[in-house]
C-alpha cells in the first residue's frame, strides 16, 4: 500500500473521530453504491455510512436477511470508499460469524480504507433491525467480538472507529438494552448504536448511562419514531444515521419515470425528470478524466486531432460544445 494511500486512510479516520468527539450532532446518510456516495459527498455531509439493507437491495435485489456475505460487502464497500474523500463508516453486520470472523472482518475493512466499522449483536444470518424475527447473541459473546474488533483495529489502523450495535430493544427489555449498551462502551466501542429507541426519555437514559457517544437510525416506516433532530441534539445524541435517504427516493423516482415512459412515450418529459447528460457527466467527474486523457497524448497527435496542443483550449471548446448540446 502506498504512503499516500495510508495517509489518506489515517486522515479520514481521524476526521471521523473528531466528529464523535465534538459537541454537535452529525448525520450519516448511507450509500449503497459509489454513485450514491458521490452524491452524499457533493451535498456537503461530513461522513458517509454504508447500508447493508441498501446493498442487499441494489446488489442482489433481495431483502436484508443475511443473503449478502463478507466478501460481497467488502468489495462493495471498497468501491464506495474509493469513490469519495469523506470518511466512510461501514455496516459490517455481525462480523459474519464469531470473534475470529470479526477480527478478520475488521482487519480487512481497515485494509480497504474504512474510517469506521459497526458490529452488531444479532445472530448470523441477521436481518434489518426494523424487521421481525431477530435473535441476539449473549452479551458475553458480543463483548468478545468487540475485543476482537479492537485488537484488529489496533494492529492495522489505530485511528479506525469501532462501533457496536445492540438490537436488544425489540427483543429483550429496555433495562437489558441499557446494560448491553453500557458494557459495549466499556469493552472498547468508540460509539454505541442502539437500534430503535422508543421515546425521548429512553434516549435521555441511554445518553446518561453510556460512556461512549450514542448513535441510532431513523427509517421512514421503521420502529424508531420520527424524532426532531433538534430534540436529539439537546439530549446529547452525537451520531444519527439516515440510511434510506438515497435508496427510497431513488426507487420512487425510477418507478415514476418508468411508468411515465410506459404510459406516455413522452421522451421530452422523461428528459425533464432527471439531471441532464452534461450534469451527470460532471457528477461522475468526466471533465477531470478527459483532461487526464488529453495530457497523455503527444503534442503531435493533439495537433493532428484538434488543431492545437493547448489542452486548456481544447477543453474550453468542448465545454462550449457541451453548453450548445444542452441548449439544443
């Protein structure tokens, strides 16, 4: 691994840690592929999450019930991390097995540049935290997984953030949820993610009892109430995951445009429903790639193809042509 790559990974993890150490609540929109990650970054957020739910849907077209495994999640996460400069906090499910599997999972996600990983206490195969039919491992087993995660982190990237999630709220009592969450923080988790707290009072208790920052998610239609972000920040919540910010609106938009195409055949209306050709090319960085391409061509070839070897002049002409294409 190059020195520059190592430094970039380290700086992202440090940036993520600083957010957790800050006073303000910050949000974690979740990406399910590289394009959604790029859009989150371009929107100005400070950290990107991955969504196992969204990756299962986009990668294999199936629900989040443990059908996507370690290797598939590692590769999809690698492409997301490589597409952006922001810290990426990765959902690694249960770590795909026992404490040894967790060690191997965290080690390898650190190797691909994850700024953080989050391990949960469900049994494998797991399922989305807002679905019925979940089971959780014993508290002792989860503590062993956290210790394994911390060991792998310390060996490969000491700045990497380790999150621990508990799904106990919808399976056991609230008291057990608090007990588990507090013990996960004591075992070395840098933040603790409690799935589906049910009231602001519960959140207040969790913040007071957990020595690490508290995190959870809000999903439209899920089990967590739609709390006001201002109220959560007042209570001391540091980290809020909004995992379906990209996935659900994208699915709705595709349903709408496909219905329009099928029923009206109106291509002009279809075109107006999305970004333009030129806008999309800018989202995915075509201009930078085009300039790199021109820089690798000899002056003689540039003059033969474009009448000049001045790359700035060539790119200016192409930008003007792109504007005309957009108008036409």
